[in-house]
């Protein structure tokens, strides 16, 4: 799994990677079942194989306002 994480980090640093370069890089990985998900660019399968979360919640809560500041 660390190989795949390092691979994903390197792909993130090279967003202009061609499809051929991407496929060659994935095929050179020792990633087992993860290789198929990477080649298919299947985010859901990759998430499942890496043990990721099904849902992620992001929220921004506003700070409490001081009611005395309205006076």
C-alpha cells in the first residue's frame, strides 16, 4: 500500500502526465489488485481497496457572535 500512496502523490505533482506515461507507471508498480483500479481510474474501487471511508463530511461552523456587540 505505501507504494500506491507514493505513486498517487507523485501523480499529483505531475498533473500533465500523459495517458501512456500514467499507464506505464501503473504497470511498473508492485500493487496487486490495486493496479487494476488504478488503470481503470476507478476511484471507488481504489478507495475500497485502500480501506478508505465511504463518506466524508466537511462543514464550517460560524463562530459564536457576542450579543453585546450589537449594542
